C-alpha cells in the first residue's frame, strides 16, 4: 500500500476518534464542531534572544508531519482537514517550501505568512476548540477560554492516541531503523575503546540524526554510570575504554519516536555479569511475548520482578529463594523503574494512567510508583518493554542495613557494582495475534551478538 493510501486510512481513523472525542465533550456539557490543532509558538530563553528548541505539539503532528511553529490544522468530523502551512517572509532563517509530500494530496492545503493570516483564511471559528501550547494564539484566533484545551476534549484525544494506525506504525518502524543503525555503530565504537562522547558522535552519524532531531537526550553510559537511570553527560577520554556500555538512544521519523536500549559487555567481563546480561535478554523476550490484548500492562511489570528474582537467584546474587526475595521487595532496589511505557509522538506518550476516554486515573501501585502505563493492552498500542537491573549505591545502602538485606549476597553485588547496570529495550505493537516487535530484527540482543571484543 502506498504512503498516501496509508495516510488516507490514518486520516479516516483520526476522523472517527475526533468524532468520538467531540461526542464525549458534549456529554460533559461542551458542544463543539471541531478542533484547531496548532503546531505551537516559538519560545525564547529568559531575558535572551536565543530560541528554545522547538518541537511541534504532538496532537498537531498526528494530523500532519510538518516541522516548525505556527502551522494549523482545522479538523471537523466528516470533512477534509484544512491545513495552513505558515511560511514567513524572512532572511534570517530558511523558509523555502519543503519538497512535496505524500500527505498533501489528502488535505486541503494553503499557505500563509503568519498565524494571524492563517486563521484569517479559516474564517469564523465559532464552536471550535483550540489544542496547542499558546493561549495567546487561541485568543488571536477568537477562541474563548473555555474552549482552550478543555479537559472534556483532551481526555479522549489523549486516550485514543495510544492506538496507532498502520501509518503511525510505519513511521515508528522507520524511526527504529534509524536508531538501530546508530546502536550498531555505537557498539562498534565501544569495541574500539571509544569514550562516551565518541560513541555518541558515532551514533548520530549512523542514525542520520542531528542532536535536535533526537526524541530525547541519548544515554551513553560506560561502567558505573550505567547505574544512573537518566545519565545526562557524555564524558571524554577519561571514560575510555569502558568494560560495559549501556546505551539508551532513539530516533525520530516524521515526529514518531523510537526508544531502544542495549547493554554490551566486553569479552572477559565478570562471568556473573555476563550471565546476568544474557539472562536479562532472555527475560525481556518473555515479557515481549506478554504484549497481548486484554492484558493489564501491570501484569507485565509484576512478571518482570518475578523473573528478575529468579535470575538473581540463579546467578548467586541471593542467599534466599527467589520467592522469599520477591516477597521482601528486594527486586525493587535493583529495578526501581517501570517495565516500559506507551510510545509514539512523545517518548513517554500520553494517556498511560488514564482510566478511560472520559478521563480519570489509574495510578501505579504504591510499591511501584514509577510505572508509566497502567492501561489494559489493546490492538494498536505501542509500548516499550525495558527490563533492567542496576547497582545503585543510594538505593542499596538502605537495603544493606535492613532485614531484607540479609537475603542478598553482598559480596557478589559489591563485585558487580563498578559495572553499573543492565537495560534492554524494544518497541512492541500489540496486535490481535502475536506481538509485533518493531526493533529486534534490526538490532540483535546480547545473546545474538555475544560479548564485545576487547580493544588492543
């Protein structure tokens, strides 16, 4: 099927979800005829003329993959979307027209030199809600305050975003292709003894992504830095060569994100760590197989902890049975984050804690506060599955002095602590049948490629 045909199917699905969303808002007392989706407005750092990196609003990007600020989509159920592409007359920045794209045939497209001109082309916006980041822009368009991102509308819009169309899945797959190429180059750089910075540069080159195009700041952590979940730095020569690389890095394609993680260990790395790494890869595959319809995502998270306790017992990290350690909460020290999240136009896509399209929340359990998805899986949901295990001193110290700490083989843990941690992550589509893994065929796991070779 052509890209244009996929996109037309995508628009038909968005039209249905928009109609359902407007019906939901009406049931809560807000009658609307349609929505003005705004790409957003450029912002500047405080008391500075330096522009903050711009990223189009996700709900806008779901309709059209236009980069840059101020563009708008006017969507009414049953009508072709009206798209106004804003191209200012400017000599400071390049505002030349982009190459013609597949999506232009399926919408009514016009151009304007400003947001004001754009909304002027649309005419009166009575009964239209505004969805975007700028109340000022909404006021310029004549949208009343009660129609600026009303919760009765945003709740269903957020809810339906979890279900991806084939068009969106194809975009995420393209993002995974870019990210996988970057990861393989990063592994090769790691094998050559590169520093964190050098590994990051090789990732960008192979993924064909500029820094500002990445959906999130890459985590490139050698050795002990792998224990910092969102490690934000990229060290230079002082970090090289590393014994273990944990790299969590993604890519974007037409606004959709890939979010992949691999951990690689050099040949000769501690045998227990190698066993943990291979075991984590096998564990992740079992969790991926659980991405099936009607399954609460929480079940996958809890199974992650059960399997982690078994892996810890098998590798000598426990002085007790896996069951005893799990009951005592030991695994929560070594896996403090959730097993994954919804993925799409945002890396941590919206709606993960929603109770339904009308709103409401299903919070994560108190003992697992960082689980980002508590929804029941449905066909079309795109999720990450990212089990991990980390040696985090600030979390291990309280455990060490507790009753539960007596269940841990601290001599083994202390030996492994300088190696940081392990995380393995793939991007998965829930289907009516078997889960659809968008990344594993592109980026093998540690068991497939084996240990990284030591540099000379």
